C-alpha cells in the first residue's frame, strides 16, 4: 500500500504544474484525497481536497488557480496548479482517508514532491 506524489519542479511565476498522486495496492475511489504543503519554517497547510463522494474544496489562497480531480482509470488524483506565485513554493504531499467526507484526520501520507517557483 503506497501513495506516490510526483510532478513537482521549477516553474516561473505565472506558470503551471500538474501534481499527481497515484496509489498502488489499493483503489483511491473510496478515499478522500487531499493535497497539503509545507514550506521551510512553516506549518503544514491544506491546499485542496476531493472527498470520497467527489466534493472538492480549496484553500482560499489557491481557489480559482488550482483544480483537483480524480482519474479512476489511472487510480490517480491530480492537482492542476495555474498562475503559480512565489508563495506557492513548497513541498507538496498527498494523503488519504477511507470514506472521508473531508480531508481532516488523514490516515496515510505519501512522500512529498518539491515545487519551486522562481524567476
């Protein structure tokens, strides 16, 4: 049972990246999947969540710029990040909770993927 986050990289302000959270050993369909981020010296914060029922939510700082989606055929949840800002630079993590209606109390965490925003 493993979660794999990928897709991070270096991007200029205003650019885009798509992060992927892929599960192996279990199916993500029945899970709430959340994206979180933690920058050096800062607390981890929730970025976006897709509940097991499909409802999505976003932190205010990313709403309108980030989009979370689920591809059941690929057992993957994506985070499309557009119009990236310097303050979006962070290590991004995905996490899951079975039958979760929200992304509170996540049960399993993947390793992080680094997003660097720099001109």
